[in-house]
C-alpha cells in the first residue's frame, strides 16, 4: 500500500506486473497466468467462462440468494 493506493486495470503500472510475478511464484507448478478483473462480477464471469472452456461442461451450481453479479453467461 505504500506504493499503490488504487489497484485497477484502468490505471496500469509496474506494481501490477510485480504483483503478478510474485503471485505466480507462490502458486503450484503449471499455474502461471494471472488475470486482473475490475470487479467481483467480472471475476466470476471470467472464471465461469474459463471453467466451461476447460471442462466442456456448462452447468453451474450457485447458492440460493447469493450475489454473483449481473454478467451474462
């Protein structure tokens, strides 16, 4: 927080790259890509799309009355 007061993909800076690199170094082998999203809704939508592409399955289980954003699927 001393270097970055606002994290957003709108305002890219070197800290995004440094954070992504450090994050990948801490992940299990084979997880080497980082995607930044501007909201939880966008992250949920992106995760859903990636899961569908990877598995070929299109059914999604969610919690009743849970908020998952307004993104289309």
